[in-house]
């Protein structure tokens, strides 16, 4: 469980500042994508992904895990990935069916978690292996798509075709894993004396 800190102390940690910086950069990433400034989109998206990796390492290494960070970091990840999938779909580089699948999974999980939080005492939802894998695969896919927008190379295009199916598979697997995890936790919660 993240350490308890004052509200200001939680905001001022370096990992949380990096997460908020990532969220503030999001509109500029989307504008760059939609207006075909692909080099800028690639640079900004790469920085966002790097700060995501760094903020987690800093939080763990320097005992800067906070309750705020536990909510902000996955929210920032979801906003970044879902919105960039939508932007890339709008400009025709990612198929609609994949973006709908990615968004539907997140909406179903969010709705389920909301119902569970409102109706039980369960408050923590640790990420599954498949959830983490799905996040990494989505980030790699978006990076490759933007790279392909910058320099169209045959191997990049082939990689994207393969990654699209891997994203679909990990999206389904992670959605199923979350549903199984939540079902088990609900069963434990309701059978507890």
C-alpha cells in the first residue's frame, strides 16, 4: 500500500510531477498526430513513454509511492493510449475495429470497478500480468505506427501488422484476466464471515 502523505506532499513527489507532465503533454501529442506533424508526435510520445517508465522506477527506488500516484499513473496511461489510438484511427493508420476493442475493454473494466467500489469494500485493483503486457504492447504499437508515419519502411509496416493482432490478443486476455480477478475477489468478499 502506498505511503500516506499530505496532499501537497503527494503532488510534489517527482514521480507524480512526471505523471502530471505526461497528462499536460497529451493535447500537444494529439494535435501533432492529427495535423500530421509526425516527427513532433514521435518525439512527444517517446518522452511520455520514457517518463512513464522513469516515474515508476523513481517511486519504487526512493520510496515515493503515494496514494495519488497509484490513481494518477494508470489514469495517465489510459488517457495517453486510448486517445492516441483514437487519433491514429482518425488519420487512418490504425483500424477502427482495434480501437473499438481497446476502448471497449477499458470501459467495461472501468464500469465494473465503479460498481465494485460502490457496492463493496474492495478498493485496490492491482494490475495483472496481462494488463501490464497489454499496456507495453499498445505503447510499442503506437510508437511503431508514428515511426511509420515519419519513415515508411517495409519492416516497420510488417511489424505493425503483427503488433495489431498482438494488441487484440493481449486486450482480450487482459480484459478476461481482470474479470476473473474481480470475480474471485467478489466471491471472497461475499463468502467472508
